[in-house]
């Protein structure tokens, strides 16, 4: 089981590292790409729901609700495709929330390392507070620092390195 967790964390770390480097050097391109992808996704869900409603012979309250939601999703998709900058202003908030959740996870890992008497457990604690700080910055200042905050997503690079450190630390504990 530990081997599966270790392999998953390594794969995730590599993905974070690549994604972090791309975000660090090409933030504007990534912002627009993500917005267009989200817009297309919502438009697809909306159109699919409308088509399913049209094909359904038995119209019920549920199918009517599905139609309304599909129209809303489709309209939102069109809005995002036509106004990617407007939608992009919310991305830092979402990423900030992700980083806050991730920092809690890292705090837990730090205390686990301490519990298992790993001498350098405090390294993970420091990283957890750095990730927490970046998350708080994005949550409380999402609109003024859009490009800068997307570059802060480069913290994923740090996150990937800390995941590798965590794997290394747990491996040493497991060997003991």
C-alpha cells in the first residue's frame, strides 16, 4: 500500500512540477486556455442536456429541471467563451481555496512526521505555512493580482518538491 501511495505522490509531484513551470512562464496563455476549456465544457454540458430533454418522450419535473439547468450551463459556457477575462478573475480565488486545503494536508503530514520522530519534520511545517500564506493571499486578494497570483501557482513547483521530500521521509520511517 505504501508503494502505491509513493508512486501516486511521485506522479503527482512530477505533474505539479511541469504544470507549475508552465504557469510560471506562460500565465496569460494558461488563463485564457483554462477559461476557454471551462467555457466549452459548460456549453457541451448545456447542449447535451437540451438534446437529452428533446429526445425524452416523458416530460417530468425532473426533466424540466434538467432542461433549465442545461440552459443555464449552456448560457454560462457562452458567457465564459465571450468574456474569458471576466471569468479569469475568479480563478485565483479557486486556486487559493485549493492551496488552503493543501496546506492543511501538509500540516497534517508535518505532525505525522513529528509523531514518528522524524528529526526534520519542521521542514514540512514551514512548507505548509508557505502554502497557507499563498492560499490566503489568493483568497483575500484575488482580483488585483491575477497575473501575479497565477505565477504564485508556481508554488506547485515547491509543492511537488515537498511531496518528494515527504515520500523520502516516510520511506526512512518505514525502513525503521
